[in-house]
C-alpha cells in the first residue's frame, strides 16, 4: 500500500502511496509511511552487511572483528 525506495546512503528516492489510501484515515496513512520507511532502512542495513561480508571475507580478519568498527 505504501512503497519506499531508498539508497544505501539512507536517502529516500521515491515514495508511492496507493490511490485507495488517499482520503482514508490520516493516522493510518502516517503509520504506513513510517512502517515503509523503517522497512526500507532495515533492508538497506542488511544489504550493506551482505556487501561488507563479501568484501571482508578474503581479508583474513580475526574472528569477531567486524567492519566498520
């Protein structure tokens, strides 16, 4: 119903709101926007972790040492 597109630098690129939500309860729409943004941030964080894991896997870092510090 609400879709957010965000870069890995946490910049909001796009916000799409389903036409059926326009005119509905304002608080519900606000909650959906907040949930969509939080979901996008979570997806960014997991994508960044995956990319860093791939980059650091060949570095031979000691166990438990994570980047960035």
